[in-house]
C-alpha cells in the first residue's frame, strides 16, 4: 500500500532526480544525455522499464532505441528460463566494446536475474564495466543508485529484501500511445515448483482499486484504446484488503468507465478463475473475448508435482463454461514440456488437452531447471534431445489447430484495432480474440478501431479488407 514511508521515500528520490538533472547534463558536455533501456521477459518487466524510462526522463535524459549512441544503458533482465539468462549474458558481453569507446558510459543491470544472489555476484565479477546491479525490489531507488554511481565512481550492487510495499507515483514513460499496460498487482504467492518468479518478485500485493480505476480513467482520457491489466495471477487480486474487491469486480468497474476502449488482462491462474470472471467478460463488449489461461500440463500427476492446485477436470470445467458463455472466445495458454519425471504418456495427455480445448495459440517451453526451486532437485531422467522431439510433436499439433481456428474466421467481419504498419505498407489489425488480420489502408488508421472482413486465411495468417 502507498503509506507515509513510501511517500517520503519517493520524495527523497525526487530530490535525487532533481540533482541528477544538472549533474548528468554537465557530465555529458552540456548536452541532454541519451538513455537506452532494453527489456527482457514478460509484461511485468515491460511495466517496470516504463518506470525506469519515466525516471530517466525526469532526470533530463532523452530515450533512444540505439544502444550505440547511448550515455546510459540499462538492461532489465528476465530469469524465467536459462535461455533468457544466456541471452542477457551474451548481450552484456557485447557492451564491453561500447564502454571502451566511451568511458563515460554508465551501464546498469536490473530486473529478475539480479534478485538471484548467485547471478548478481557472477555479473559483478564477470563484467567490471557494469556500474550498477539492482533487483526488482529496489527499482524505486534507481535515482539514488545512479546518483551514488555517478558521484562516487564506485560500482554498486543493491538487492533489496521484499518490503511488501507498493510505491505509487513513480514517474512513468508509457511505450505505446494507444495500447498500454496497467499493473493491478505485483509478486506471486503460488510457488509453482518449476518457477523462479515468486523468488525474484516477492509476495503478492494488490494496488488499491481506486488507484487502478483512476489510472485507467486517465489513460482512456488521454487516448488509450486498449488497456491490459497485469499481474502474475490477476484472479487472486485483492487478497489482504480490508474491504474485499475481487478481480471480476475490478474488471467490471473499469469496463464501466465512459469511452470507446478494450480491456485485456493477464495472467489468469486456472485455480482461481471463477465463473464470476467469465460472466463479467461475457457481460461487457469492452472486455476482449480472449483469455490467457496457462494449463502447463494435461497430466494430473504432473500438475500435482508442479503445485498448480487444479487438475484437468477442473481446467476443462472452466474452459467449457467460458466457451458456452462467451461467443467467439479465444483461449491461449502456456505449456511446459519435459517437467522432471514427465513420461511420454504424461506428454500425450498434454496433447489430448490441447486437442480438446483448441487454443488459438500457445506459448510453449521446454522445462528449464531454476536454482532454488523444488523442481530443480527432482529426478529428471528424460534427456533434452527426447524432450525436444516431444516439443516438435506438440508444435505440429498446435499448428494444425491454429490453422483450423483461423480458417473458421474466413468470410466473417470483426471489429479490429489497427496496431502498426509493416514495411510493405500492409496494416496489422488485431481482433478482440487476439488474432492479427492484415489489411490495406493508410497509416493514419493506426490506433483506431475499424471493421475488417477476413477474405483469406493461410495457416495462421489472416488477410482481409476494411469495410
Ligand atoms: N504467472 C503466470 C506465468 C509466468 S511465467 C502463470 O502462472 O501462468 C510464464 C511462463 O513461463 C509460465 O506459464 C510457464 O509456462 C513458463 N515457465 C516458468 N518457469 C519455467 C521453467 N522453469 N521452465 C520452463 N518454462 C517455465
Ligand atoms: Fe510462476 Fe506459478 Fe506464480 Fe505463475 S503462478 S508466476 S507460474 S509461481
Ligand atoms: Fe521473467 Fe521476471 Fe517476468 S523472471 S517472466 S521478467 S516476472
């Protein structure tokens, strides 16, 4: 919650930002310094990077997409799988040459990887040109850390303890002008046995409903057409409030704000997804008919060992209820292949579930052991090569389903939000159920709602025309 301590803390940080305005300006020869923030990982990190960018702008920096021209580089890292971490290690290695060319370059690493002691230590030792290492729990102190780094010239590492607080009012630079993220809660209490997130993001805490609703109102007023509500498990929103507000209630309140806009949300944990949630989605045309509902595995035995607190039957119950209530519903999901001890028979149950639900798309991962999680200590006899084969089998099954789902959309007309223009001039427009339709049209349509008739479906790419 935003309390006296957090308000005072942020006031202090404002003073640091104020001082840094002059200090940075002089350090970079009386030119506004350029700052580059690169984000790895999920939307939680994207939202955090928007705060880092907001603070950098308040310190007088201009943001750049080009690391080569930057005076300050911040990498906001993800720890969810080994591959994600390897990419960061590789990319940080590449910064060495930039630092050699420009000794005044300030490099900082933050985010989920840095909340792991062994990683923070490895980074500090391996990359002496990295000046600041800080974790997710202390990003509100970024101005103070930058001030100390600049004024002392010393390298610093800050990995705070999770203080369970929410720091409301950190400046924010939103990346998009018509699609925006809105965090409703932080952290995770679920401790799925494979997952590092609760270890690096701390305990679950929800922002007050009125603060979230006011922020949504302000976004809509300034022209946002799509707001995605964010949390690792939005369905447990409001835990610990004196006056309980559930996620469906929050969702409903936001959908009742005046204006023409869409709402999305992620992520829903199946154990807490209620019929009330489905009814609220079904009852509003502003809430997109798309639910991201990660099932992870179709085998009850594996789900139990993942500590997911639902079985296939419970998952299918909510899916079938949602399909019945929400017309044109699109379901997407996350799935892990090769959890420790998973057999080929378990894996077949995952394929069965995929065939039964017919997801429009899937985020698919091969299990990656994470230091400090219970699953990393479980027996894992199936070799990686075998898991890769299963993985390819899964992709093939899903590709056929996605193609079929897309083909069903052929000939129909949908309301779409035009998102971007590709290099060949074609516009990409997204339907409520989260499918892209490619259409011809002028650039001015970006950020507006239109209607598109689907005229052609090729695998999972849809072509259409504006009507
Ligand atoms: N809070 C969300 C997921 C956040 S992490 C939820 O519970 O659904 C995003 C996805 O990464 C997870 O859904 C899971 O499929 C995958 N994931 C997490 N840890 C993983 C690991 N150790 N190995 C492989 N995939 C993992
Ligand atoms: Fe990880 Fe599970 Fe929390 Fe999702 S719900 S972030 S998978 S621990
Ligand atoms: Fe990665 Fe952290 Fe998100 S570990 S998936 S960036 S919460």
